[in-house]
C-alpha cells in the first residue's frame, strides 16, 4: 500500500505529495521526489544512496525515521555526513 508521508513532527503542514511511503507489510520504503531514499524492515533503518541529496529530502527522511521509531539510528548514521548535496559533486 502506498501513501503520502504526512507531517507529524515537522513544522510544515505537508510535504506537497513529494514524499511517499510504500508499505508492503514487511518493509516500508520512503520515496522522495520519485527516488527511493530509505527503508525500514524489522525495525532497522537502511539509508539508500540519495538519502541526503537535498535538505528537503533529508526532512522527509527525518520525518519517516521519527514515525517509524528509527530516528536514533538516523542520528548515528548521519554523524560526519554533509546534508544537502549528498554525494553528487556536480551539485556542489
């Protein structure tokens, strides 16, 4: 089942249909701007390569992690990582 990620923790009223969660009952996958950026399976957060490609995508990931109870894992994973332009040197 796919549904829009609604804001519960973010100060914005909505993400404007740019963040979608695909929940197959076993795995939840977050898609931001048509790109898969994070997954949660068995309580474990997996960040996909584009998870920090923009500040807005990062906001989507933070909201997703908070709603799935994996925010602590995100905090640990992002230590020392630049948020905003990810690993895309052509965006720097």
